[in-house]
């Protein structure tokens, strides 16, 4: 009986040791940012989509999500996005209302589209969201996922040329 009990203990410990040796990798999702800009498909370089999240002393979260240059789309433009949210509730839909100051000190959200209209050659612009939303659907220590949609006036040399429509935006950004 003692031999049987020792065998059971050895088998149990062997199984425990083997299970500890497993290399349980956490599989991260693919990083991406896509949208439609004035009804044209746009996609960021997936290796250049990142976010940074901090929690301030007053319990407000601050998150910034950015992407670097994408390929030129059919209109000849090269576009990039920056999003910022300051809110005590990180998850959820954050609506833009940038009719007054661009970014409310306490709680707020802003979407920025910037780039070049002629593939880096001229007409750099930076346009701020005037309506729409930025939604964070999932947030971990490794990544943040969500959706976005907004309109931004295209202003070059203090002249409003048109309004840029950003629709069907979605992202999964690498947390830095």
C-alpha cells in the first residue's frame, strides 16, 4: 500500500512539474488601424499603430493612440491619425464636441487627422474632430481595441477647403 501511495505521489508531482514547464504564450492580436476617408479605404502600417495609457492621481485615465504614415490613397493624400481621451471611464464611447476649446482639461476626447495632400510634397495639414466619437471596446496591458468616426475641416493656409469624413474606423493598438 505504501508503494502504491508513493507511486501516486510521484505521478502527481511529475504531472505538476510538467505542467509548470509548459510555455503558455499569450497570443496577441494583430495590430491594425483602418477606416474610410472620404469613402476611400485607408489602412495604417500595422507595425506603427501604438497607444499609451496612464492613470492620473485624480482617477482620470489618459490614453493616446497614434499611427504612422500609411500608403497614399487614391486622392493622392497621405494620412495619419492621433486620438486622445481623458476620462475616468476608459472603456466606452467618447463623443467629440470640440466647438470650444480643443481639449477639455477634465474629461474630453479629440480626434486629429494630419498628413499631406500630395504625398509629402506639399500642403501639410492638421485637422481636428468637430463631431463623431472614439470608442474603446477592449483594453489590456498589451493592447487597446476600438472604433472611431468623425468629421474634420480641412484647413490649409487658414482657408477651409473641405470637410474630411472619416467613417468605419477600427483599430487594435500595441500598448507601449
